[in-house]
C-alpha cells in the first residue's frame, strides 16, 4: 500500500468492525464534529437545522471550545453530545456514524484517513489536503474502505452556480479558453505575536499534530494559522480553493496541467505571515488555461464590478463572450460589444452549506459515493491545483507535471514539496 501503511490500514479495518453502528432506514445520522472554532461553529449551527442529523459528538483540543458548543446544544433544547479531547476516541465510538471535520488544513487528511479506517463517513472542510501526497492518500483510503467523503466546496450544491456551470458546458459563451479565479479578499497585517505559555485547557501538541512542534503564539493558533506553511496554504488554499474548484468545474473538471507558474510575494507588511498576500498563478492545458490571482492588499475592481467591491469570484472567457460568477449571482456577456444577455441572482438565505451537508447525509444512506456533489476525488484535485501554485511560488520557477510518475520529474526542489516531514505518530504514510 502506498497511501497508508499496511499495518495501520488493517488496524483501522479491525477498529471499523467494532466502531460502526447499524443504521435503520428512519434513523438520524449521528454526526461528530471535529474542530469547534469559527467554521466548526458553522458546522454545528447547520447540522442543528437538518432533521436528518443528530449532533452526537463534539471534539476539540480546547476544553473551552467543547464547553461552548455543548452549551449551544442545551440552549437549543437538544440532547447533550459526547465530548472528546482526542479525535481518535471519537473514531472508536460505535455510536458515531459520520464525522464533520473543521480543523486547520494540516489535519484534514489524517483525520479523514483515520475516520475512514474506523468505518466513519466524512464531511471535511476545504481544502481537502495540506499537500499533494495527502490528496492521493485520501482518495485511496476512501476507495479501500468504501466510505462517503464529501469536501466542503458548497458551491457544488448551490443552485445558481450549478446552473451557471451547466450553461457553460452547453456552450453559452462558445469554446472556453480561460477560467480566471479571483481572491481579492482584504487581509490586514497580523502583526508579530510573542511566544507565550500555552493557555490552560489547550492541548498544543495535538493542535500541531502532523506539523513540527513550535512554541505557542496566538498568531499560530487562532485563524492566522492559515498564513504559516506548517498549518495553512495561504489564501489560495483558504478562500481561493473555492474559486479554483469553480475554475475546474467550469472547464469540464480538468485535472493536472502541463505546467504551472506562480509569482508574487508578501508585500507591504512586516509581520509573522509566511504565505504570500499577492500571488498570480497560470496553469496551462491543451487549448486553455486557468489563471488565478490573490490580492490581500488594497486593490480595485475587476470583471465589471463596482469600485469598492473586493472581488471574490470567477471569470470565464469563451470565443463568443464571457461570464462573471460570484456570491451575488452570475452574468453573461456576449459579442463584440459585451452585451449582457443573461443574469441570475443568488437565492436569499444560506450559502449552500446546508444543502451540501444534506447531500452528504443522503449519500451516507445510499452508500453511493457518485451521488456526492464534491466527492473526495473532486475536492482533492481542486486542492492539488492550489498546491501546484504554491509549489511553483516557493521554488521560484515554472514546474512541469510528470503524469507517468505523478511528480515533477527531475525537479528535486519541487518534488520535495509534494509531501512534508510528519511528526510521529501523526503520519500520512
């Protein structure tokens, strides 16, 4: 086995046999939530609105976060959930049917792999993985264990975006030659945070998990972990992976590009951030390309958007026109004069996450992973394109994918970034 060690896989298979509940046709799906910070709170709020789900478990390395989430359940007159300070305890609980992972990026793969091996279905936040090696390992384990694994790219369950992609595939703007993803999300300086003692109630070693053991700073903990290579992937792998996924989707689910080039830097600020706040990537395919741009600093509009709108969305270009898609809806422009020929507004209400979670729960019952809107193979590929851009940025040259070897050929510097050095026992083998 290449994705996980044979010993760990069969240990997981034994655990799965003892940790899986047999569900009846009318039973709710017992969901355990892992990671109870900002996005984890969203997971909890969403599952609380879904009749098909019961929140049966709460897991976080922070005791205070577990207590807050438990209080949220009791305030809503819902049944108290089991609490876990270690996700492995949740995976061993036969009463948990599925887990919903909202940890930092560097935990996504290992948490998913352990959960699948324990017989749990998985809803995992984007990006699917922290590196390309993990993407491949997650797909392999999902297939081996026959578990449902949905990645949290909720655009795939958002009706107007589904309609926009359908129209593209039907040729509404002709033959596509470019998809451009924009992540112009304003990010202010994170400053410099001093090393401090680990706050009471937090298991810092478990938080770091697969990452190197570092001294505690608040910047490496609350949200700003996104901007450190140990734990995050910059904004292209944070907000940007949503738009990268839509690029792929609109172009017909393209996979590995022939070459990738990415430049940029961390400009203007003198702070702790390691990842770029300005990044431009180009991925070349036969007859088309993906262009992706990150701007975290002050910037102007693009794609016909009004001044002051920090664009987060997608542009598609064809030989007969172009399309703009964002959180407000989409517009189609055609012809030499770019005349607007169609517009569709986003539905009022949630961002599509509840629909995405319902799609996941339905697949947990049907046992057909092909019914998932953002099945692991889709999510892992979209994450891998973000990783390609970051690899090119970090090695400072264009990289060329070797499909036969699933690597960068003789490019040793790029190949080294396909994976990471894991801290035992938190190893994606």
